C-alpha cells in the first residue's frame, strides 16, 4: 500500500491529554494500525469521478462512496476499530452506545461478529430503517429522548448501572482513528486530491480524515459542512469549547449533534481549514441531485457536502480535484419521498400556483388552457371559496404542477396575469 510506504518518514502529532485528562488524542500511526487491524473485514470503498458534476461545478469531482458499507455508512470504521481494541474482560461485560442511527447499526453489526452483547439507545424519532436495521444486527434497542444528547444521557446511566463499556460515537481516540482510515484510502486512490469536503456532526469523521490528510499532504484543503440548524462544531470553534445548542430538527439527522466533542474540537482547530453550513432545502436538493445524476442513494447527513458544493458555499474550487465524502445512505423510504418533493420544489420542477378568478362557469377551463400552452403537467387541483383570500363572487384554485424550472414557472405566471388571472406562487411544499 502506497501510504504505508511513506508513513515512516512522516512527523506524527504527539499524544496529548484532553481537557478532562482522561483521554489522549490519536496519532496518524494509530490510524495506520487501525487500517491494518481492519484489513479483510472492511473493504475499501470506491472513489468515483463524475463527468456531469465536474462540468457543473468547474472542478474535477470525486465522490467517496461510504454509503456502500454493509451498514450503509462510514461509522463501521470507528466502531470496528474500537471493538477490536477492547480487552477480553471488556468484551465479556458487553457494550452500550447512543446513536441517531448509523453508529448504532455499525456497533451492533460488528459486535455480533465478535460475539459481544450490545445495547443501543436511540432517539424516539430515529428513522425507522435505522432502528430496525440495528435490531436486525442483533442489538437490544431502546428508544429514549427527543434527540441524540438525551439518548446519550440515558445510555450513560445504563452503562454505569450495568457496568458496560461505553462506545462514544465520535469523541473517542480509537473511534477517531478508525474514521481516519478513510483518509488513508483516499490518498492511496488519488494522491492528487486538492480539497476534501467532509460532513460534520460531533466531529469524529473530519478529525480523523483531516489529521491523516494533513500529515501526508500539508497543503491539502479540508472543509467541513454542517446543517445550519445545528452548527455545533462552528459554535465550539467560535467559543473555544464545546457548547450545547438548543434542540433543532433537520433532515440531516446523522449529524444532528447539539454538542461537538472535546477531543474532536482540538483536532479540528488544528487541522481543518474551514466549516460551512447548508440549509435543509439545499440538502434535499442535493439528495435529489445524487439520485438523478449519480444513481446514488444518500441520506441527509451524507449529502451536506454535495449541498455545499452545489450552492457555491466553498470558494476557490475551480480547476481543483475535489473529493466529496458521501458519509451514509440510510434514508427512510417515506422520508426519501418527501425529500424528493422538497428538492423538486427548490429546483423549480414542482410548483404550487394559487389563482383567483371570478366564480363563473368556464374559468377553470380558461386557466387550464393557458397552462397547457405553457407545457406544464397538472398533478393536483383544489378549489377554495370560504377558506381563502378570494372575495365574495370569486374562487381560489390551487394547482400543483410539474414544471421545467423557475424560469418556466415565472413565464407561466406572467401568461396568467396577462390573461387577467391573479396568480401567485406558493413556496411551501405540498
């Protein structure tokens, strides 16, 4: 392996204690050892190029397909490495963790292989696919709390009461070292990468990847991406310490972490160049983009890097080789349907128009004729008289349409207005 050959001449960061004094930062050598330890258990995931996306973004784009792991996310790396470093007595005690889904699945999947009893505490609103897959992997699943932090507090209580081993999803040296193997792979697959875009929740993935990449290639640029609903790592960097944010909902549930890690913060401060945020609408649009153009199923957390690049959140990418990590693909089918609709709305390919016309026979036919000439496809029609802004003697009609984009919608509204029809675009999703 190419990277192993150059490792001995690198200068590795020294182990350091975190603020509590109870844990040490991992080294790049820890990541190299994790890679050797997991060889034959976890396969290398593809680093696939995309001609269409490269042309659209003005750079050479590579997607690191971590959604192709057995449990559908990068979390297998850190979970397996941690489990493999447990002592025999720790394995006999059993393990417990808290997870929004992917980490719990990964721990359960590999713990069963190692014959380790596992308990996973998950938020009550965890996507069904993640909870069910965790159960199927052999773990005892407990749904508790409205978010990851509440689940983690309960898991800590059980851990203490039952003398189990706690496996933290991100703020653990061996977990971070496992995630760092992703950086090793990318450098082996393409040493010419200029920029890596990484999803950020608690910081385990970006900490491991950034440390690995910077040790091998100091000029490589590492940019993290968070949901603007829960920018926990950005807040921690700003304040110099992890801060617990108020609860918030986001479709990027896999990175919906209210408090960044202490260990991960130290590494991010040293090795990460920048962290940007994206909105839920932008994430939904990114999921749709990956489905349509790359035939890749990516969950909200896995799509934030795509959203950041697609919406030009990261400057200076022109002509560069950019690797975007698709960290996971575990998205509930029902959620996927709603996300697709939301993405189509943002893209201007699904529109809701409200028209107000005199309540006379033939008005609907008149409107539909204008829409037909505009070449839009009608999906739904609904009338409102009492519960609308229409005056007495008028009717309000809502139309859900398949359209070709925002310019098409604007043109259709202009045609309706020219025909004497009051038309407004409704921006909420149906």
